[in-house]
């Protein structure tokens, strides 16, 4: 293994997964919602979103592209390490990938998750799925599964934030000149139950990290846009993709509801910046580009949507930087930990109780519990 990444001999890209054919849609939704208490009507509605796009989510192709870009970036930096990809909810499943890693002789891998923030859905659930996958592979009796460490949350890494600043600037530039100055910038992320937000992040730090982390990213982007344009745009955090039963409170306001209110208050243009997502997957192409765009059209609001990080070279390079950084930490060497904004760089190993599973404890990797 190349010395800069010792003790790691592989990198594992961990993602959500999505359907690729109409026949995949229902089994995929069953995988995602097993035991999660999602009402049937909501499932049918979300199934329709996928069918409108031919039964194919863009997420797997985006991960294939990201995987290729990471491989190329590592190779061109002289870091010759195999990169694997596995999903929580669809093929290639984590257990199959980890089995292949074991068969290839991988002993210790670093994992990068395509989710930038702390929350049960965005962090611990992936760690639980990794634990299940490793247990499944160990049960084969064909030797030990590789040890897996998760690279730290990168919501405040410059490699994630800087592409979003540029994306915000170019979305603003897309608005009609006469409306730009008074546009409202709506930073959008996935809604989660408020109880899940309350328990997000390390309990000793008071929870509520999902929202706190998003606010710090929003504030940093607003400030950098001000430095570039000389104007501090009106900005706020809004949510999309609410699910669950109606009596369970989720984070609000919904992006569509907020656009209605802003219109009534005289606002004429909005920019949506999807800081909650790292690529243009279904939440972005349906909930924002289809549904929210239709709301804007109905309200006669000028509308632009900022790009996600995708395969921006800075985002791809960030993966290398986080790998090299964590490898140094594991060797006991001082490492530079890049971050921007008001929150410090996130922890390497999740503390006990971090992003608690509200349904009770389950085995999870990459944490103190
Ligand atoms: C915080 C968060 C992220 C961001 C972090 C990350 O990226 O992980 C995220 C990403 C994603 N969510 C996705 C898809 C779905 N999420 C669902 C349901 C849920 N998501 C939740 C939260 C999040 N989700 C929650 C609290 C639920 C309720 C059920 C539960 O408590 O678990 C459902 C079921 C239907 C519904 O309930 O809406 C689907 C189909 C896809 C794939 C998109 C594609 O196919 O392109 C991606 C990337
Ligand atoms: Fe989701």
C-alpha cells in the first residue's frame, strides 16, 4: 500500500442505491422502508416519482461516475489503491462488495459515505448497515471481513462548500437581471423527523447537529457570495421530501410552502441551493427540478436551482484529502484537518450515542458504541 494511506489498503464508497428498471422500484422501496412505518400512500406517491423517470434513479450512474473520478484522482496522485462501491438499499449491496473485498485480500478499508451531515438517516443507519454487512460476510466462514473506518463528515470541508458557492453564484447569474438583487436564496435539505434532529450528533454536545451543520454551511455560502457580489442575499433553510405519518413532526418549512409565503410577501425570484445532497439524485430531479419548479411556475416566481457537488474536481480531491488525513491520524501522525465556517472539523470516530437510533440500539461500526 502507498505509504501516505497506510494502514489502509482500500477505499469503499458507501451510498444509498436506487432502482435502475421499473421492476426494481417496488422492491427498492421495500428495502428502504422496511420497519420504518411509512404510510402506503406515501410509498405509492414516491413510486410514481420513479416511474415518471422510467423507473430509473440517476443515483447509481452518478456513483459510477464518482467512483471513476476518485480512481483517476488517486491514480494521478500516485496513490495506487483499489476503490470499491456498495449501497445500503440496492445492488451493488454492501455485503456483496465487502465479500469481494475480503476475497481480494483487503484487510483495512476507509469508507466515504455520500451523505455529508450527522443524523440517524445520514450517518448511524449507514454504520448499522455496515455492521450487518460485515456480520453477514464473517458468517461465510471464509476468513475475516476487512476492518472499516468511516471518513469524517465533510459538510464543512472546503471541497464540498466551495463548489456549492460557485453553484450558488451561477444560479444567481441565471436569474433575470432585474430580479436578481432581491432574490431569496433557499438552502434546501431533506426533511427528517424533529426527534431525529434532536438526537443528531454527539449527545454531549447537545444534539440538533443536523440543523446546526446545515446552518453553518448556509451562513458560510451566504458570506462568500457576499464577498464575491458585494450583496448579502436574503437566505433561509428549507426542507424537501417530507415523509412519515402526518402526526409525526418533521423539520419545516417545506420548500413549496415557503415559496407560497414568499410570493405573498412580494418576493419575485428564488434560488434553490440543495446543500443537503451531494449529487442530482431523485430528491433533486423530482422534488426540486419537477415539483418545486412547478410551484414557482404556478406562482410566477423566477426560479433557478444550483448544481450539487457531483464530480466537481474539488469534491473528488476532498475524498483523497480525507483519506490521507485519516490515514495519518491512524499512524499517530499530525494531520491537517481542513474546514470552513463556524463549526470545527467533525470527529473521526462517532462518540457513544451519536445520532441515536430512536427505535433502540443496534450494532453499528465506526463508533464508540
Ligand atoms: C437525511 C436523508 C437523506 C440524505 C442523506 C443521504 O444521502 O443518505 C436521504 C437521502 C436519500 N433518500 C433517498 C430515497 C428515499 N428516502 C426515503 C425515506 C426517508 N429518507 C429519510 C432521510 C434522508 N434520506 C427519512 C428520514 C426517510 C423516512 C423513512 C426512514 O425513516 O428511513 C424513501 C422512502 C419513501 C419516503 O418515505 O419518502 C426513499 C425512496 C435517496 C435515493 C434517491 C434516488 O433514488 O435517487 C437518497 C439519496
Ligand atoms: Fe431519503
